[in-house]
């Protein structure tokens, strides 16, 4: 007999919600929340479906935040199961989105059901902010919902994002912040020509290489007690026509910063420009700002989360800010306290994505205990 959390996770996984499709996941969630007293508001922006659901009119507002979209499956023939037909094998639930993050959504729903039924007169409000645009370009999802809420002076006090934060066992790590993300696309210009006549050409690869080497070895900052040092990584380099006897006319480079609170996006862009100019490159550069670093260092939410995890699991959690970005970066600037807590992340975005079935029930218990600590 499987638990209600596992059953709901299966129903969500079986919906083919490859980003930015929702495939009816939010309707399913709304059907569970409505009988509990939630007002449901669907916010559709272009190709993205979002849901804002709220029970209560008073503060403080505790918000479960998450996404129904999943990444593509890759080669389905390499999966041991149909990625959109969830199966339990040896205690693990397999399917695309099992860990990222339909298992968390199921746990949120069941924890909320239990909490509301056991504490119908709870204080404050409970909300759900759910999008189908987290795995995609993040243009029409959480950021647009937050803009809508701010325009009508509706705020969130505490937000729990259900991203898979755990590393070895459920709850061993929570994310209480994330680094900023900044991406550059640079085209270094040269002159195309024959490799046998280099004096008639200008090789942009040769010109770009010393500058890239300098950027790759630059010490950007030392981090701080909450964040590791800022990192610079080259993600893509492309040049050439495919012929071995042609000097290319330009060289395309893409790189990314994951940065701490010790440096700003403006500082990074200025230092990159200084390096490229120092090497006398002829270049075009385009920056994509993916989000600022945010931190929930102390406060009611983080303390309650630590206590809930230890009371349910018997061990302490470790707050960290490592890893990629999440939609928490759109919620934190409003002044909300934000943490991320979800399943083990070992298989996310991989072939044979899975989550331990028992962990879904433990996660449900932790979420419920957290609601009790904050709203009772």
C-alpha cells in the first residue's frame, strides 16, 4: 500500500509537463487545495502557466514555491522505465521529475492537507506559488507572479522552495541562499584567411586565448562565511569553418560567473571589459543577468526548518549556498525569508531520475512540522 504522497507524486510524474508545459499538473493541485479553503488564481503569461493559491487573508504568509515543468528526458531507450509512467522499483520511484520536483509538490500538498485538517484555526496564511517555467528561460514564471503580487501590495513572509537540496540523505542540507549568476557571450573579431598566409589573416582564437587564460586564473573574491569564492567557467568556444586550412574570421566564447555577495554584477562586467581591452581585442559582448545572490542567514524560517528536520529525522541539517540558481532569487528581493528543502539531488536531470519512496513521506512530515512551528 503506497502512501498518499507517493500516489500524488506518481500522478504528477505521469503528466508530460516538459518545460514550459504544465500538462494539467496545476489543475490537479488546485483540485486538492480548493476543498481546504484556498482561493486559486491562474496566471498565464504567454507560454507559461502559473498558479497562486492562498488560504487566509492575514499575515504572516508562508508560501510553498515550486515548479511543475521538467527537463526533457533524453534518449528514452536508456531509461529502465517509461519516464512518464512512474514505477516503484526496489524502494525508489522512477520518472522524470521524481526528484526535481514533483515529489516535493506531492509532499507539500499532503503536508498542507494534514496541517489544515488538524489546525483549522491556524494563524496567518498559507500560499502556493507554482510555475511551469523554472526549467526554461524563467521569463514568464515566478518573476511575473511576484511582479503581479507586488503591484497589488501582496507579500510573502516565508517561502520554502521545494528544490532537491539534499545530498546524501533527506534533509542533510538546506539551501539558505544562492550565488548570483551572470553569463557573457563574446565574439572576438579577426580576419579570415588561408593558414599558409597568416600575415594576410588575423586569427581571433590566438588573440582571445591569452585573455581567456587571464580570466580563468583571476581571483575575483575570497567569498565569505556564507558563500564560496566567485567562480568563472568557460562553457562554450566556437570558431572556424570546419576546414583545416582556414583561419577563422571570428571566435565565439560563452562563459558564466557564479558570484558571491562580495562582488556585484557591475563590478564583474567592468573587470571583464578591462581584461579584454588590455589584450586589445576587437569584440562584441552581450551579458545575460540571471539573478543576484540572496541569503537567509538567520530568522524564524531557517531556525524552524532546522528544528523540524532534526525532530523528524533525528539529525542536524547543514545550511549551504552552493549549487545552481533557483526561483528563490525572484522571491528573496521582496524581503521574504527563503530556504530550499527537498529530496536527494543525485539523479536530477539524469537518465533514470528517481527518489526514495520513504523519503517522500519523511519530507511530508518535515513540511508539516514546519507549518506547525510557524503557524500554530
